[in-house]
C-alpha cells in the first residue's frame, strides 16, 4: 500500500465488478499516516484516469471507492467489528450468523477481504488460473507474503509459494542471527500457537501447520533465539490482547486481565507452581467461549508455551526471578544503568499521580495490589462452566 | 459551542465533504473526530457537540465512540505523539530499553505530555513493522531500526523545536493537528515525499532477483 497502492485499487475494481458492487471501502488502520496519504492519492488518480467513478471506460459499470482511516483499535480488523466501525460505532464484533455476505455494511450483502488477497487478484487475472495454481501445494494453492522478523539476519517480506518451510525461508534471509540458535517462533502471528526448531521443516501451508497444532494465520513469522525468555514474550503478547479486548464478552474481557496478572507474577518471580496450572485453567475458560477469535487467539501462545517450555515457567517460580538477561536479546548494548525490570519497575518509575490516573482510566483502580485474583478467577471459571454448551448438555 | 464563526464555517464545510463520501451519514463519525482533533488538538467537548449536531446523534453517543479508540485524545495532546513499540517483538529486540531511556529523557510516562506541550509519550501496541524492529513512531510516521542513541536524539530534536525526519514517510513529521487533518481524509500534497519502500520490504524481491527466480518457474 505504501509502494504500489494501485495494485490494491486495481484489485478492488476487479473484485467489485465481479460481485456487482458499486461502492467499496478500504479500511486502513489510522496509525500509518503516510500509507493513508498514498492511498488517498492513488484513489484520486484512479478517478482522474477514469478507472473509478461513473460508467468506467464506457462499461456502464459505476464504482466509488472510499478510503477510511481507523483510529487505533486492533479489533477493527475482525470483519464484523470493522463493519460496525465503518458505520460510525464502537468497533465490536457482531453475532454471526448472519454473515456479512448476507447482512453486512448497512445490513446489505458485503464481502470483506484482506488487502493482500485483493491485491493478488490483478496478477491472477493477468497470468491465469494455471499460473496461480501451479504454485503452492495440492490443497493450499498460490503464493503469499511471509514476513520474517526478530532474530534473523535479514528480516523482511519474502513472497513464496505456500508450503515453503522455515528452513528454506531462513536460507533466503541469511539464517538466525550469528552465534545463536532458533528457540521459538510464531507461524502466523502472536495469536497462533508457537513452534520450535522441531517445525523447521514443516511445510507452511494450511493443512501442515494445522496438523502440527498451529495456524498459518497472517504468515507473520516472529523468530526468537536462545537469549529470549518465553515467559516474557508470552506476557507481553497477553498484555496486548488485554489492551485490545473490546470488552463485549466476559471470558475475554476479564480473562485477559487475569491472565496478564498471573503472567506478570510469574515473570516477576512472585508466582507459584499453582499459578502455572491456573494459567491453563483460565485459558480453558476463554478459548472456545469467547464471542470472537480474539479471545481464542489470546490463549494460543500461553497454552503452547507452557506445553513446550514448562520447565522455563517453573524456573521463574523456583528462582523467584527471570533467569534471562534481557540485554542479550537486544540488537544493541543496554545503557550503563541497571537493566529494566519490565514492566513493574516502569510503572513504579512514573510519578505517583500518573500511576493513579492510569489505573483509574483503565478501570483497574478497584483492585488492591496484593489481591491475587483467586476469587475473581474462580468466578470466571464458574461462568465459563455454566455457559459451556457441553455442560448444559450433560445436565 | 465556543468556535468562532470562521472556524465553524470551515468545520461545517469539511464535515459536508466527509459526509458526502458515505451512503449513510453516521459513517462520517470517525473521520469527523479526526477532524475536530485537527482543530482542537484533542476531542474537545466542543468537538463532540459539533459531531453530534451534524450527524443528529446525542453527545453521549459520540463520546461512547470517541472513548473506544486510542487515537482519539481526551486531553489536549502534545504537538508530537511519540510512541515506542514495547510489544513482544520490538521489546525483545531493544524496545524496552529504548522506552526506559526515552521516558527518562522526556521526563514523562505513558500517555503523559511534557510541560512545554511538545511531546505526548506512548507505549505503542504493535504497528505491524516488526521487520524494522525496534520501531518508534512520531505522529504516525515510521522511525525504524532505532537504538537508544537515535531515540534520544529524536526526543532532543523535538524538544529543541527542530524538524524530525522519518525513515519511511514524509520528509519531515507534520504536527499532531496537521496529521489529524490528513486522517480525516484531506490530502496535504505530501504523498510523493519519501522513498518507496525500505530494505526489509524488498528483501524477498532482492533474493529472487539475485537467484533469477520468477513466479512461473517455481
Ligand atoms: C481479532 C481479529 C483481528 C483481525 N485483524 C485483521 C486485519 O487487521 N486485517 C485483515 O485482513 N483481517 C483481519 N482479521 C480477519 C478478518 O476477520 C477476516 O477473516 C479477513 O479479513 C478475511 O479476509 P481473507 O479471506 O481475504 O483473508 C482479524 C480477525 C480477528 C478475529
Ligand atoms: S472475544 Fe474479546 S474482542 Fe472478541 S468480542 Fe469478546 S471481548 Fe470483544
């Protein structure tokens, strides 16, 4: 969208023509202003060239395209939350069915696709179906962008046929950073269960990744080497989901809050062995019981990390501290002052008033610091049990 | 509302432009909130009243929407919104240390503004630029591959009133109000500034060219 926004706009025009839609919207997150500038300009240019507007190139087909900037809410990527947001509301998911294709934007049939999907349409039309299906595997056809980031020599975007392996991708990207080994990675972003070296040769297609217990998802491959603390990584991901939870349903809203509390405790060295089991139980109360996939996704990294790195969680408890040197993971030397104790020390460093202010805003002011959440978590588990379709059937 | 008549006239004109982009007026609410931020530097009570009146909503309905999204500010914002990504990938690659140093230098914490009104500091959630980690953003322009030194220089330059230059973006970072106007959908003529794409974005393409790969042959 930054370098070649016209590929997307061409895709929008073709797909809109295919479904006979006369108005398309490109919903872009608001936190990337230069991308938005270029999209606005590209759409204007497309109108000026007659590729958009009334009676496009004499075809009798009309198409308007509106580029819409969001305002900072990850959940608005979820297709029905996106529709509510585009209607000028809080971006909270809708009950499905009805699916957007039946009743979407303004209750009219709507197709929602990822921009990469839409931008790949012109090349498929241009080169033909056989060209596209020659790439990929039997059931996962075509190509996609694999985004490699983290402790890799040459991070970046690698477009490749589905079914490529991480080992092959790493060959292109110069391998894991020098002197280190791969420890864990996400095949499809932070909402997909983590992999380790054991999956270096797993074909990255939908079926094979699924068979290994994860999901291909966004193809955002985040790679972490042996210096990285898995508890720290998982804690930070969970804080993200807590922040981005839209608050509509109880398991996700309350659950991500308590998961964060427990994880911070373990990471900070004040957790107990029971906390590790409590984490899994709480994940169990969220996954499959949330209103949308954000809640499920929030538990993926936790459950998989505890399964694959149980001893590391236990070590934090036994040691009463994180056994890793965070500075060793960074791309540069840490400053002279002692290393940060994230994120507790961080909040403590802020002026008293600011901390209180923040707590009040997030609605957390009611929770005393020394409350470990046992009662709230059991209430959450009870809620999940009572609302579990399986429990109802048994009863 | 306390807007003077010239401001109100311009706001009304811009709001008409925004509303005309959508089949249903209420869809204009998000861009209109960006618009009022471009005038007031935050979503002010006046701004809420203006949106409510124009879209025939109650001010409670408008507030409910405005408070859902983190980009809408409830207090007058600094001239520069400075964000340090402290999500997992960036944090591990050094974002935590950058945050600590930047926060120390600016003398403010998350969601706080310096006394001179220059900087509002923020711990950023992922900005989908992980291949450029550690990442910072100033008024939603990318500052890639940061180090504590480059981050402190950036903060000092802003506090000294100097122009700052994103790695991928316009030549210089526009102030918070100007950027809010762009986000309301009004072009500022700066789309052609800056390069096309950074090195990581083209990494795969480079390998393919070096090895003579094309889509057909694989
Ligand atoms: C929490 C959440 C966030 C999402 N964010 C995005 C997003 O940023 N971009 C996107 O294209 N799809 C996102 N999705 C997936 C969409 O709901 C939808 O499945 C997708 O856009 C369909 O497009 P595709 O079939 O072309 O992949 C998200 C889903 C969830 C549950
Ligand atoms: S799962 Fe989370 S994000 Fe999804 S509807 Fe429930 S609270 Fe909102």
